[in-house]
C-alpha cells in the first residue's frame, strides 16, 4: 500500500504526498485543490481528513528492504550533536553545547573511536586541504589544522557585533563566505588562516542565511524561509536570483548541475542550477521528520531527519528516490557521507545519544524497526485500550522475534513471529487496569546490531497529559508585564505558544 501524507501549502492548496513501494520508493505529489475546496464548502473537511488518515498505514510503514547497514556505534557522548563532516578516516562532529568539536576515527567503521574533543559550541563545518572551519553561532568561527587528523586550533574570529550568528559557510579563493543568518553573508579574508580579517558584509534582498555552497563562481545560499538565493562572485559579489521554496531551507549540497536543499518539515528539494541566474525546481521529496543536516558523495545523499537517518538516490536530481532509512536512538540531526581509506563509502550520523556509522547497503540478516518508538495510552480505566504497533524487517534476511517483554497490565499479540525480508508485522498492544505504567516494551530478536529493541510505554502517567485531562495550574509573567494564572481563564479558550532561540 502506498504511504500518504496530507499537507496544506502556503497558497491554501491541498497536496497529497504518497510513497509507492511499487515505484521504487518514488515520492510523488498530487494537487487536490479542487477536492479540498469542495470539502471545505460542504463543511466535511475535518471528517474527510480523519477518514483518510485513519484508513492508512502511517507514513513509511511500508514493506521494503532499506539500503542502510549499521556497522558501528559510539555512545560516549550524550549532547547537542548537530552535524558531521567527514574528511578521510576522520569524522568531525559539531556539538552545539559544551566542547564543540568531537573527532572520531572511523577507519574501522565497526569501531568508531572518539580521539579528541574541544573548541567552542558549533553547528556546522567546512574544510579545505588541511584546514577545518567550524561555525560557532554567536561566537564566530574557529580554524583548525587537521593535517594529523586530530584538530589543532589555529585561530578564532569573533565578529565585534554580539548579535551576529554564524550558521555555516564556504570558501572561494582567499575568502570565506559565512552564512550570518539575518545579517546576510559575512566575508572574511582567510588567505592566512592564522590571521583572518573581516572584509565586508553582503546583504541579500531577504536575509535568513543558514548555509552556503559554491559552484562555478556562484554562491548558492540556503536562505531559510526565503528559499534559495544565488550570488554571482565574478560580476559582483551580487545577488542575481532567488527561488521561493516550501519549508525552511537550512542546508544545501551541490550535485552536478543541481543543488539539493533540506527544507525542515517539507523534506528536501532539488534545483537545476545549469543557468545560475535562473534556478528551476526539479523535484520535492518528503522526509520522515524535519530534515536538518545533509551530506552527499556521488549519487548518495544522507539526511538527518530527527528520528531517522535517511538515504536518497540523487543520481537523477529530477527523480529523487528513497534508498534507505534507519530509526535512530534519538534526534538525528547531523549526517555526512565520505570515502575512507579502505575505499568504502560510509555515512556518519549524530543522534544526541552518540554517533553511528553506516554502509549504504542492506543488512544481510534481519533488521528490526519498531514504529512508533513511544506509546502513551493516557488514562485507562475499567475498559482496556488497544493500539497497533508495526514491527518491520528492513534487512535482506529473515527476522525472528523470539520473545517480547512488557510491564504488568500491558500485553502484546502476537508475542513472537518471523518476518521475511522487507515484511511488516502488525502487533496489537493492549493496556488495561488503573495502575500507572512508565516503562519499556522489549522485542528480542536475531537482529545482530539490535538484539533488544526498546519501545517506551506509558499508562495513567503524569509524564504526558492525556487528551481531556485537566491541565496543571501555573502562573507566568505575560508580555503585558502582568502575572497570569491559568485557572483564572477556566471556561475560556487559552492558546499557548512555546518557542526557542539558538
């Protein structure tokens, strides 16, 4: 069965994304605008959407063998791991908290070893020859000598304006072009990395710069909510073209005569840049979560999309195809692809519980994936509550779930089963009784990399509020400088907005 996702475009069009296992994982989008208008006019839009989604297997809960083999993990670090940058046998992990640069030796992908850590909190990196540049958000940029693999700090540059945020960047000649977010592009002279100097600013028509790549004398900018911006370096520098895109353009890579952009909740996009002054959208492909950081080698694109590492085939940028995926331990943000000294192409992913190294090929044996990773039954009384969990075998061999374990008052049916390559088993999970559960369900299988797969489960728990449960009271200072207590507004609609700033 194809997997679908319903999305409302900015221009009020209703779009239906679907992924067909019969089309080699091809992502397609259909514009059902007229259907949407009819539903809205007849007042049954919400009912129709609920009916459609209730009848479908969740997105990506489809049969198939993924092209991703986990070969090694290192959980030495649990932190704000944002991005990977692979150079030879070393993978440089950018950490947005505490010691900002972690170095892993990955010549043996099965045993990735952290060999150093230090530097400022960082989000992205770019390298040329033996120099690695890390972009440190509100603390500028650091330059490291990586000729010996492990980095040695050469120099830091911190812009005098404390409100300038360095998100990413790229070098061309003796100049480093830094994505300075709402300040456009900052240009630094790095002819001597030991003494970088500020050259000038390059404001764009709209400034939300997240990252930059260079190709053929042009800069291509992932410009946040404004999409793609193109800057001519030879005739300027000057902005010469823009291309609006859905979502939030936050990372970008070059692939031949195209660029690929990550668009957060809107997945990824490919854009033809054969004429840089006239960029043309080629394809859009959804991802399983917010696409943040990417890396590419040849036809392989690796994307960190929160709870998944995804691999796409970008050999034909007008026809992006999903080629592999793996559920990660936690938030998968930073991904990169590289070729190590053995000649193997490897993918490294940072997922906030450490890092993993993959080969872009199927697992030879069984490969278990449990979806979803967390179950919250909310309040359960005298009447039991059921839900369905999907256990998939993404490997090329048979997966056998030998046994399962669940907390008291949680039961599974079936408890044991076998799955052929690419098959899915629906498991009914039932919660009963009034007791509180805050624990895990374990699936014990013959997956060599994950013999025990864990799924968190909650029942009658105060950890997560169930639908219809009275919210706990609180008092907060409002933007009007007045203290507000939630219970004072009982009987009224209260809208809460949660935000964060980095």
